[in-house]
C-alpha cells in the first residue's frame, strides 16, 4: 500500500507517528505525502485548543477527498469521536495506537534507513496525573506511564548505530518519568543510563515543570552530550491566576529558580509557554506576566490565547476575557518574543556551536540546530542529515545565525 501519516500537535505525537511509518515500511509498504494519492491515511490528532480541533477536521476532510481509507487516532479522536464520525461514516477511529502498529503485522522493530527527521524524538513517557484547570490532555491520554530504561536505551543505541547524533526525549509529562516503575527510576537515572551506554549521541530534554529541574538534572545539562536547553512552562506570572490554573508553583519561586539556572549553566537556552486571556485575568495580572518574562530573559516564548476545552474547570469560570483582548495580549507578547529571540541570538556571535545538520539548501548552504536550540546556516561540502559539525558564529540571520564550519 501507499501509506500517508499526517500529524498535528506535540513532539510525543510526532514520535508515535514515526513508529507508524517505521511499521509500514517494515511491512513492505510505501510511505508517501498526503497529496500523492495514498491508499491509507493515518491522521494523528491533537485537541489542546479549539484551533487544533478545527485543523484536525480540515485534515480529515482533505484525506477523504484523496479517496484514501482514513484512520483517525490521537487526542482529538478520544474526546470527540462522534464529531469525527459525523464527517463521514467511512472514517475509522482507533484510540489505541498500538492497534495501528498491529495493522502492519506489529513490526516496528529496528530503525529503517529512512530518516524522518535529523533529530529523532524518542517517546519515554505518556499520560499525565496532574489536572491543570484548562487542560483536556489527561482525559485524552490517561494516567502517566513510562517505558523501562532498558527499552529506551535499546532504541537510542539503534539510533546512534544508524548515524544519528541527537535524540530528543519526549513525553506528555516528561518529569513524571519512572514514578510508575520504581522509586529508584527517574528521568535523571534514564539520562545517565543513556550517557553511560552510548558514545557520541547527544540528548535533548523536552518540556519540564520548574520543580522537576532538580540539581541532578542541572548537573546533567552541563554534560558535554546533554543539550543546554530547557523548556519550562510558565503559563502566568500572576499568583492568583496560577492558583486558578492549578499550577504547582508561585511566580516568585519560578523566577528564583530560572535565574539560578541561568547563572549556573553558561549560555543555556530557556524557553517557556504562556497562556494569555485566562478567565478573569486583568490587565494588571497580564502585565505581571509580561514583566516576569522580561526579567528572566528567555531565549524564546510560545504564546497561546486561552481556549475553552470541554469538561475542564476553566471553561466554566467567569468572566471570560474577550477574544479581542486575548488577541491584543497575544500580539504584545509575540512582539516581546521576537525581541528576546534576537537578544539571545546576538550573544552567540563569536561562539562555536555544535550543529546537527538538518537540511541542504541551494548554493552549498546547510541549516541545522545547535545544542542551544538555535537555527544555524553555514556553507557545507559534506552534508549528511543527522551528522554534527562545529560552527563558528559570525552573524545573525532573520530566523537564526550564520557561521563557518571549523
């Protein structure tokens, strides 16, 4: 068959979709883009906002127009199955993603020669036990579940032997890794296990909560094969809003911890998520968030307007912030985001960064990702996706940096 796999949402979804592709290839099928007339289209959905719900429906309609057999999985399919089936009686909804692997004889062992991405995602954990008042994902994903260190290590070793030089460890709640396995198994233990049993591949951690960035994790982030990059969601810089969100920290604790991290780890890239227009959020409370972001000086911020999710406590809170005001606050923080990104890129000039090659561009240029999560452009005679090169930075690009291999 000609199989297309289309993905919306988080890095965990991307990691799962790569498993679908690998299983299809191992079963002798061909993986093709959606616009190349697939026989089967698997759509791995997201439901984190109303906008992603809409995008999922648009993708499903597009797949149906291709005449393919359409299988829908992922978070949106769990919480909105009837809405999906209302689009067409021909759609198959499969909640259990392991069942999709079984469709291809259950064979997703090994790493194929096909490189879906230069820096593969390795899913180590799924689900979430916490209940933020705005988030529907625990309902869609269930309780926290971890892969064993042995299972994760096997995959990472296979990736290293296939020529990859970076893996991104990802999960729905990565900091919860291991708590369902043993008191002695933690994310810190997992990373040490990988470092002790591999030789060259570097490790990047995806999102962690602020209280999960332990001293042990900070020590590991300073290891030469662990990327100095942490994504630590803030969501709000106001204590009253944080309480309403059911977030497990206060603004002052968050500030102190991130300033300590910046002081301890040289040149670390700190990223964050922020929700604006949360129910009852005032202009004063929004400005507290803005001030905190400026004080910390992130390398980048992801800004989201609050989106009602069915069944969550925040959906019922009043008064709701108007859509016009949400958009204004989003614009304000996105302008700040661009300023912070440029400031962080500017201080890289003169440094030498380790870059994973991602794409070859015209006229002998390549682009890749540095250990501190920056896009780097450079002239390259030896392009091989997934390989690494040291690049001396000499200037800024509109969305990254320019440099020379050394």
